[in-house]
């Protein structure tokens, strides 16, 4: 079968799902906050039911994020939710807690499982471990560099998904740190409403150019990266080794921005596939993204070309 | 955390059969290992030269591990090794040899998070038990069941689990549960934080954590700074865990191993904390019905505390009072001063090794295992040649000191600093 990688993006509502597919996405990731964290929007079973046929009619796929670290109470709800997703024909479930695997084995054995434990998916042997236990795809940690991703792709047969655009999760606490801080600062009225806001960021003294989005939900506090990965001009390096899925993270971005990003990546993928040997990146392909990019957030290569120490 | 409020037994009826839990201590080096075990730890966990999450600790060589295991065996104690990194491809060569070496050294168990290490240990070093690290952030019984089915005899739960959740996990799955009961805590889910990677290019999940969660931050809403004055920046820094007041609850909810954090801490810290928990656990088993915590044990752990203490997630979710926002929180007014090497009952002189500056006239305390304890002031101090001294200023110098009560080798001397 000829190589035709997936272009995957997150979406927050039905309208976005359709528009992103029409812009060139081949798969869309949605979810609801009972089971998924850091979602682009709240996407209920009803919404999945309404949109799934439209998605499939367009030859695209709909995935559902269940990437929370589950507690005992949520574990009780997993069977019904997974059964519902299976009966709605969603194309895969994205998870990082083995309790999802345990429930899926019994209650939805036909559903595909994408292993995404975010920062802890760091080597190809661990990819194979989860594949043997039922995962059909491995999502690499955002902290891996290009050499490590290529090495992982070459050493294992499991489907590989790599995030190529957008922000990444860098800190997740079960603590409600914004509420705690507001309570600590009781006398300061403006702090009462910190929880649930999505217009907050942190800054660290020595790094005045970097703004780290922070927000709180029922599962605690999340801090996101200050930069947006953008691998558009180096995507061919990942295409050359046939990475199976390229993920765009759409959270905390405008719908227009996400559509522009999808179109840009679609253009690059199609140009490369049309003629891999002659492929050359055209700087102008970045223009539409740059035009909509928040000037306070750098478009970066993430960890793709970094050497980390420890 | 209040020291005066009497413990409310909120959660549990009495269980009929209770096993004595393991008291598991950190040991950053061979000396700390010996003190931890001497002061009552049933097991210690250490780091080797590779695959552990404390790349800055002076970690054990295989030779030191063997010596540690030999020492532990005399006390009937066990030695575990933390191999709790999330490995990258470049780390994979060598895991087999490393794990075989641990097995040969007599290590009882590894504490691992990455499946590649778990699977390799099961394959090449079957005598090593594999305990699932807290870095896997296990919160629920179904995930515990998964790891049990993978052949693991023990799971270290996420620090985010409550008494009720632990009890429910134990009800569902017959497996050893280990939980942190004392020490510093990540404020994030352990393993789910890459602040270090982003701020300093240091890989937190391979031991490079630079403790960015202890830094101060400015918080902005719509681009406007909201931490209204400079004294109270936004912070995510957690107070340290102390569950000493809840020993019956910890035992009765079924925790099999009580884990103390702190491979980077001093022997004074490890000895003080382990001593207190050992006494409390033993007192409970002597008389479960009539058990009450001796208040002096709580005083003791406070003397070694680096930060204010709290109860983590055991009772409820930590709030404003459980985080450190300003610099006003001062550490304990005591410090490690010396270690006893020998004692001469005839002269009443103890031979000690200096560990920090102290002087004649200073208030000091001696303590040893099982709660031996007394206070005195430094009155007579000599060097080994018998010259009288006013101050002990040389690191690791051997000295003689007159003690008001008998002491023994491995007793510890601390000084009052405020």
C-alpha cells in the first residue's frame, strides 16, 4: 500500500470537525472532560453521534481522547462509555492509563487503542510493550528529538504518531493551584475568578519572553509550553521515514488558525508525496500560519533539534 | 498541620487481621543506608550509577550495594534499587547487564516505571522483584490489577490517592501497596512534569529535574500582572508530607509499605524520621486499641523538617494552606552536629565525628534508636590528643565530648541553632 500519512488535529465542536476535514485533515480528535484532559472543546456522545457519519462519508476518522489518569470513580464509568463509543463506530480511543485498556478488552474489544502517555512514551521497546498488550498506535513523547523519533520508527513496526504543531503539556497537577493561590490572596478581589479562565499565563523572572499558559479544570492544574512546535519546513524528514500520523494540537487556538495550519501541512504532505525526490520546501508555505501566529508565542522546533542533559 | 488536634478516625472500622507494614527508608549512600537500617527501617531504597532519577546523588556502585546488602542482612532488612527513569532508545543497551548485576549483588527489588525496564528485569533477573514506581501515577484499582496481571507483586501508588481510594484499591486487588508517608512531594503527578526540560534542557524523567516547581512565577490575566505585590508571587511549591499522626489509619487502610522520601537528605534526617515512624508503628502493634501518638515523636520529625509539613492527598485535596507562597516559612531550628563513634563509660566521654560547627555552651541533643534521647549543653570538648577545645570547627574531625548520659556508636548529636 502506498504511503499516505494521516494528518490529525483536535477539534472542539461539530462545525470545527467538518471544516478541518474539508481543509485537509484526515483524522480529528475530540473528547469529553470526564475522560480526557487538555481538550480543544467539550465533545459529548451526542455530538459524536451527530458527526460521525459525516466524518466517515468524507473518508476521515474520528478519535476520542481518554487520556486522563483515571481514579476509582471514573473506572466505574469506563465500560459504558467505551461500549457507547464502539457502537458509534469511532475509529480509535486515545489513552494513557492501563485501566482503559482493561475495560476495552472486555467491553469494546473491537475498538482501536492509541497509546499516548505524553511525556513518558520515550523508547521503541516500550512502544512494542504496549503494542503486545493491544495498542495499535504509539504517540511519541514531545521531548524526543528527531534522531530518536526516526530511530523509533525504524526499529518498531507499530504505527507511530508524532506531534508536529502546536503547544504541548508540560505540567499536570491534581492540585487546584490557581484556586489555592486565589484563596491565599483572599483580600485581592480580582483573583476570585482565576479558575476556569483560559487567558492566564505564567512568566519566570529569567525568561521574560516566554509565556506559559496555565489553566485549571476539575482534574487540577495544567501548564502548557510557551512555544508552538512548527515542523512544517522539516516535515519531509519525518515523511522520509514514513511516520504514520502527524498531529496538530489545536487547543487554545482560534478555529481560523487551526484551519490555516491544516491547510499548510496538507500542502506540504501532498507536495512531498507527489514527488519525494524533487520535493523542496517553499518558504511561502509558512506565511498563512505566520500571519495568524500569536506574536508572543514563538514558532519553534520543540525538542526536535535539541540535546538534553540529565 | 496542627500538633494539638487529636486525630479523628474518619474512615475505618477495625480490620481483624493486620500485617505489620514495612517501613521503607531512602538511602543516598552507604552510610545513610546503615543509619536508616540501624534506626529501624525494614527496607531501604537506593540509587545505582544508572537508570535512577537522582543523577546528582552520590549513587551506589555494585561493590557498595553488596556491602549494603550484607549490612542489611544482619538486621533482616532488604535493599531495593530505584531504576525509575523513562528510558530513551540510547539508554536501552546495558539495561540487561545492569539488572543482572543488581540481582547478583543481592538486591531484593527494583522500583521501575518504564515497561522496558520492567519486562527486561522479569526476563533476565527473575530473582529481582519488580515494584511499580510512583512515576506511573497509578490512581485506581483497575490499573493496579493490570500491573498485577503483568506479574508485579507491588505497586507504589501516586501521591494523589486518598485513604478512601487506597482502601478501595486494596479491596479490589490482592497486591502489596506501597505509599509515600513522609517527605518532599512533586506538586505535579510524578512523571507528568517537563518544566525542567523546557526551562533548562534538563530531562526531568531521566533524573535531571531542576525543581522548577519550587521557583516563583508571575501570573498574568489578559496580559496584566495579577500577583499584586512582589512578596507573593504565584507558586506551585508543595509543603512536605508527614503522616506520623495517622499511623493507625495508614495501617488499617491496608498499606503494606510506608515509604519515606529523601535520598538526598542527611543521615540526621533519615535517622530522625525513621526513628519516629518505627516507634509509632511498634507502639500501635503493641496495643492497637489503646494506641496514641507520643507527642515527642512529632516534635522529633519537626526538628528534621526542611519545609512545613502537611497530609498531602490522604484526607482531602491540598489547598492554599498546603503550598509555600512566601519566604517566611523557616526550617527547623536544629541542625545535624555530630555522629557518635564510641563511648567510654568510665570517663563518660564519647568519641564523635563533627558534621557541622558547634561550640562549648551550645544546647545539644543526643538520640539513638528506640527513642533514646537527652538534652545537654556542650561543656567539655577535646581533640583526640586531649587538648581542650572551645569550638568544633573542622569538618569530619574526630573529637571527644563529655555526655551527661551514656551514648552508643551511631547515636546522633544535633544542635539548637536558634
